[in-house]
C-alpha cells in the first residue's frame, strides 16, 4: 500500500464493512482498546482487509485479519511489507 491508513479511514471502513460507528478520536485516546470492545468481530475485520486489498490492489500481511487492536492493525498494514498484486 502506498498510502498510509489512519484512524479516520479505519473508522470509515469499520462503518462501511460492519455498520459500526466509531469515533477516531476515541481510538486514538484508547490505543489498547480491542476491536471487540468496539463491536468489531473477526468477520468484520476480514471484510476490512478485503476492502483494502481490493482498493489498493495489494496483499496485506497475513496477520492483518488477526490484529486485536486498531493500533496493531494500523502498524501491520502500514509496513513496507505490503506488496502490490497488479502492474
């Protein structure tokens, strides 16, 4: 992924993929809060991973769908190990 994902974008993805309204500022203030605390389950996170892979034509790290917190997820998807699948 060339663009870095931020909390605002993650909150928007949580809304579109799982119908959850999450305040990005709340996520910033509680970096150790889990996705479960926000009501996002593993299927919802998998939907977010799929959306990002489709949007950016890339493969996210294999552990991305197992991230426990928004901070962990952002750290994983914003690494340089993300590879593009297209030309």
